[in-house]
């Protein structure tokens, strides 16, 4: 017998869809019965069989409505309450929740080196140690701190200076040992290790460390020597690789290793994994699905095995290809099989890790590299002199993300996603490049067709889709200089992972305009002229500190008048003059700039070409005079 569904419209029955709870369902069902079944059921008093069925239907409707609303609520990050759902939504939106927060601290690391005599006594840097990252130092309370960068005592610069002092004199009152000091960042963590015996191939193999308060995975190796790299998602097969800037790694750029100790390379990682924290605070590690010994191009569709077929000319447009070929290739990473995985991870953090100042003084496990062919006994002694201290307390340790933290951090992370879309995105990404790849001190970005042709290469046509990124760095005296090629190459590779596909970024040198300041003041008679003059010069040095100035920032003369006039003892400011200083022979920038032509209504504007004002030698470029009547 055929069955046909009769619509509500054909029966002309008015059905209300606004009921959400028990009482509204009950009321609507009673009204429905009164309107459409007036002769069938008329007794709506409590305890009757008809009311029992109406209330049971209302009860079921209330439950279904509740769970429908609950499921919908749990689908939105700003409404979800279940912690497991919040974790899943956070990962889907690119945020990795934290189960613990490690405290951070800046450590002073010390070592002794013997003296060596040439024309004078100086430290023998042949005995300068290279302390590798992942070394540990311990506080008096037993909290372990883990260094995140290397400490190379043999190099020194404005980014990573080495402080030298005489530690000990010999019997002839000549320096015998020097004390070297460097700073390094560290976090509260201890290294743990777990081993897993892996048998046959398992697609998307997932391992649970069954440990809590895990900060991060440091490394995963197997018994065959293969290294597995952590990636944000398994489809990402390219990561940054930090290599030491030496001749064997890059013959062309190793000459800049003092300013750029590491090079940023990009490499493919066939063996990779992702880590996920679950609501139980356990960390899970998941690998890919690749289990084939064949190369990818023999499995994945390519011009030789899909479409028209280039080689033999036969059409393959009517051939169906299994999309799961992508899944079973190495596209999501190679599976570890018949091996032992060695997983090293960091555990720690928490409120207890916020230790006091001057307490991180004990040595843990320190990985030190020395130069070859040195006195073994002296090397061992030098290694034993390595000590540490924290002048400031460790801060930042906590219990990790709460429910509300996960929600708000996920929303904030999703809106940014490390993408470079606006000018500010490019500037933040440029200035956040780790300093071991070279320090970018100043940055400015503009579209290629908005600048003067003076800064473009001859014969080059401006590209409206290209961006010109103007950058500068610091020398060892913290004065502005052009970035070396090694740093520019690292910056190019660093931005490549974040830039929009259609953007082309040209990295250029900004112009530096040096200047001097001359001023005249009148002081109150009760003040020392010399003391007031020195105070004004100190204020001007702080005002023109290069840390406070950016590319294309103008000089507002009225601010200088107000600054000088606010110094205690200054009665009035008679005159302020700024004069361009140029000429490489005198140590200044080669570019000459007309300050008079650039001044409009008390403001000295930079040039159309991106440039920055720099008071290069403040000890001599600030001249002041006290006028008396």
C-alpha cells in the first residue's frame, strides 16, 4: 500500500513552533487539544490519563529542546562550557591551550678565562666556553631552570654583549684570570624522557605521555636515528631550520657571523608530529599516515598520471582516482614502525617557579663546547668555574589557561593567525624575528609605487602589489647601520612563512640623517650654571635616545623647548638649533639634509624617502650655553 505524507497546510492546523520549555509545551498541547479535538477530550484536570500523556510529551519536548540548545551552544567558542569541547574548538582555530605557565628569568652566566700577554694583558678567548641551549641551573628551592639560547663567551656585540673584568692578579700584580659575564633567558622546567616501543605501522599513531604540567616537547628520536619534528598541523611539511653561520653551512654569508650567529633555512620534514593537550591535562602526540616506501610522486596525482597524460598523450580524464591516495602517502608524515621512540619533554612551571632574586646559583646539567687542542687540565678548571645568578626574581609562572582564558585567547589568536595583511602586521613580524638570526632595530613599510624613484633600482618599474620594507640595525655601539646580507636573507625567509601569496616584499636600507643640537638657556641665579647645563644635556640625551625614534618620525621643536624649560633651574630657553652632520670621514652618515628647507611651522620633517633622525654621538653633538645679562 502506498503511503503519502499529508502536510500541515492540507489539514489547516495551526502549529506553534515557539515552545522551548515544559510549561510552554504543556500549554500549547492543551490549546491544540481544545481547538482540534473539542469533542474527544475535554477533561484537563490533574491526574487524568489524557493530562498524563500531555505532560509526558511536554517532558520529552523539554529534554529535546534543552539538548538541542546545549549542542548548539557547545559549537561556539564564546558560549561553550565543556572543557573538552573548548580544547577541540581552540585547536580547530589554531590556538594551543597551556596546561601550565613556566616562569621566565634572565640569568647572569659567569666563567673565568686565563690571561694572555701580547702588547698588553687581555683575556685568552681560546678558553671561552660555548654553553649550548637546554642547559639547566637550579634555584635554592630546587626549581630547575632551562636555558633557551646558547651562551657563547667568545662573541660580543650590542645584541649580546660580554662583560669583562679582572678576577685575579698573580704575584707580580698582573692579571691572571678574567671574569666573563653574559646574560641568557631561562624558563622554569626540567627535562623528562619517555620511551615507547612501536611495532607495525599504525596510521595516525597516537601516544599519551600520561604526565601533567608538560610545557613542550623538546625532541623525538627513534632507535634508528631518525628525528621527528613538531609542526602546527600534519599537512605542514616545511619548517624553519636554525643552522650555525659558519663557512661549511654558507660560504657567502659566514663573514657576518658576529652580527648574525645563525642562519634561517627552510627544510622539508617527512617525519613530523603534532601534540595536543586534552581536558585531563595529559599530552597526546599524533603522527601521520604515511606507510609507503615509494616516493610521493608515484602515489600523488601529477601531470604524468592524471588529466591528459603528458608523456603518452592518452586522455585520462575519464579515469577515477581515489582521493584516499593523499591520505596513504607521506603527505601527513611518515609513521614510526618497528622502532623505539625516545621522547624528551619539558615539565614544570606553576606558581612555585616564581623564585626570588639571587637564588638560581646551583649548576645542573650544562652542555659546554670548547675549542680543540687546548690544555686539558686548564679546560676542566675553566668548566668548573661556570656559575649563575638571577639579579631579578623569576616571574610569569602560573597554573595555565582557565576556561575563560582558552575562550578569549582563542578568539584573539584566530583574529591574528600570524598573517601579514596590514602594514602593522609586517612591522610586528619583522621586529619579532629572533635576535640570533640578526637584530632588526628599525623597520618601515610602504607600497612600492608610493616612494620616490631615488630609492628604486635603475630601470625598475614600480609594482603596486609589492611592498618596500626599509630596515636598519645596530652596530656594537648601538648606532644605526645597514643590515648585513645574512640578516636580510634570514628576514626574507622568516617573512616568507607569513606573507600573503600576492605580496612581494623588497627589503631595502632606510636612510640615516645625523644631526647636532645647540641650545642657549638662562638659569636662575640661585642655581649652579654648570649643574643645570649638565641636567639639560642629560634630558636631551634621553629624549633623542635611538630606542625612542622610528623611521619617518618628525622632530617637533616645541617639545625640545618644553623639555629644556622643564629642567629644574632653567629660567628661560633662548634658542634651540638643529644642524645636519654628515660625512663618513667624521663617522656620520653620508647623506646631507637641509634642515631649514625641511622645517614647517616648528616641525622638522624627514625626507620623502624613508629616513630616520639619529643623534649619533650625543657626548659631542649636544652643545649648550648659559646666557647671562
